[in-house]
C-alpha cells in the first residue's frame, strides 16, 4: 500500500474517533456524558426558572436583608406592579397596605402567592376635613392592589370622617363622635376580630356644659372621650421596610375655643385632629394623611 493511501486512512480514522467522542461526550464537554446533556447543547427555553420573583413598579425600590422592597407614595392609580417572572418556589409577596386617613386609614397586611402579570396599584388619599359648625369630615380613600397575577383583590379602607353635629363615619378605623355627645362614633372594618383593619372612634361627650369631640380610631386602639377633647387611637408599628414605623394613628377630638384641625401625616394614613368653634368663630377641619403601599419579596 502506498504512503498516500495509508495517510488518508489514518486521518479518516482520527476524524471518525473525534466526532464520535464529541457526540458521546468526553471530559472537554461533548453533547452527552453518562446519559445527560451537556449545558452547551441545552435549549435556553428548557432551563428551569430560578426561585423568586422579578418585578418593577413603585415610587422607590431597594434591597434589604436579601429581599426587594417596592414602595408606593403617590395618591391615585399610578405606577403598576409589573411582575415579569415568578419561580416555582419563593413565589409569594408580603404586603402592607394603609388607606387614606379620615379617622386613621385601615391597615391590611399579610402574604399572598402571585403569578406573572400587571397588578394595578391605587393609593388612598386622605379625607377632607369638615368644620365645627356641624359639617362632618370626609372618609379617606381606599388603597387597593388588584388584577394581574393576584388571586384576590386586597383593599385597605380609608378612615371614617369625624362628626360635626352628625354621626361620625365608618371606615378602616372609625371617625370620632361630635361634641354634642354622647354622639355616634364611626365603626371600624371587621372590628372586633383577627381581620380588623382598625378600631372605632370615641363617642364624644358633654361635661358640665363643656362639649368635646372624641378622638378618631387608630389601627392600634380606639378613639377616646374626655372634656378637653379625646385622644386619637394609637397607630400600629410595622417593620416591613427594615425600620419600625408607626402607621394609622387616629386624630384627636376638638375641645374648646376656635381651633383649626391639624392635618394627618402623609404616607402614614394618620387621621387629622378635630376643629372647634366659639361665639360664631368656626374652626375648620384638616385633611387626613395619605396612605402607603409596600410590597416585599425574594427576588431573582
């Protein structure tokens, strides 16, 4: 056999061996090794989604202690929560929702599983104050998460408006009764019970001819009655952001003299304090604080 023929057979054999090794897999990464595909040859759409959630939205986002946090602080329907990927595990969100204050806004907190999609976010504004001439305050607006990959709508109710000479209004927490007391306090959503969003307002009182409005209910306690104007109900502390913050405190009731109400704190859902009048000089109420929505989750 000639040299040319022998060399051709040798090269052809080497090609067949190397091609066979590449298809069968070797230590350098063939298509298969021990019956399993090498990652260089796996289709990208067959790779499992990693655990956790990927999403955008909110007025601010940041990472704390291994979780991503989204915060909404702008009133109304603004930036949605857009969920772009959800893994097979760690697929739940923690939520903290506060309605707009009247009495204090209602507080709704918990966890819920989600799937991909666009969740509409609506942030509650505080209710406009009444006056000390019998005009009641306005109930705050609701804060809501709905649609997209949520299995249920989540709603924290706005706080009930305080009374003038009229019954106080109901809401997440109830408004305080007027100074022609004992009046009718506003009731609170799901109170009493484990799903209560807040506490009722006080009744208002008249002591020795002295009229005093009651405090509005808060997320942590009921509004109070006293002759100098009842204290608002306590708020509720929460640390979903990484720091403990107290939300949804009730506003104090009005007492004597001409006093204008003081607005509730925005992004807390606090109730405004009550107004009072004397000798035809009418105190004007103030607006409750806007609510807040916070979402936290394990991110991809």
